[in-house]
C-alpha cells in the first residue's frame, strides 16, 4: 500500500504540477526521495529470490498472484477513519487497548486539519487545471482497486486525497 500510494503521488505531482504549484510544494515535503527508497525496498523485499520470496513457501509465480490480489484489494486511498473494523477491534480501540486504530484516527484528524487550513490559505491553485489533472491522474491509478477515488465534486475530495497521502507516507507507513 505504501509503495502504491507514495510512488503514484510522487509521479503524478511531478507530471501534473509545476514546481511552484501549491500542492506540489506541500506534497514534496512528505514524498521527498520516496521513489528511491521504494525502489531499493522493492528490490530487496519483493523481487524473485528476494527476502519475501525466500521467507515464504511459495513459488515466485504464486507470490506474484498474491501481489496482484493485494493490488486489487488495495484501499490505501480510502481515508483512514473510514475504514471499517470489526466491532471487537472498535471496542478495544475505545478502551484504549488498540492504539493502532485510536492513535491512527487521532493523527489522521491532525493531518486533515493541517491540510484543510493549508489549502484554505494556498489560493486558487489548489483547484486549477493542474490540480484537477493531478487528482484525475491519481484517480485513474486507483481503477481496479477495492477503493477507487470518487469523481471530484468539491475541495473536500482534494483535502481527503492529500490528507490520506500524507497520513500514509508518514504514520501509516510506521503502523504497517
């Protein structure tokens, strides 16, 4: 999930947003060198005869099928607080016994507030043609996944995308 989101957000921001665009300036802080880190991790972790392949009892073709399934079931762009969890997990979270969920939600809300405030002061650039090209490029990348980004209908869609992106490349990466 981290590989999917960080690579896509980095690529789309470079392809769709000029260097001085407000969204690119914000995202670059959180995605700087992501592609280099991911490329290294991919080579060390998921390639044929790499750590993951050697650590499991699967032929590489079967492992590739697992990766395909993981892509199809991916919901990394769904805002973290909107993920449904089993009632038992929710109860543990409410009792303070499952910090992954309770602290993850708290952090997401902090990020969401930050992004909302930042976007409100960034000007019209956050909804210009480049921003829409960026949003639609990321949306297209989610086709075929369990959670596909919705059609853009308001600035809240952009706020959710940017918030989830920052959340994923910072906290969620640590939670996985």
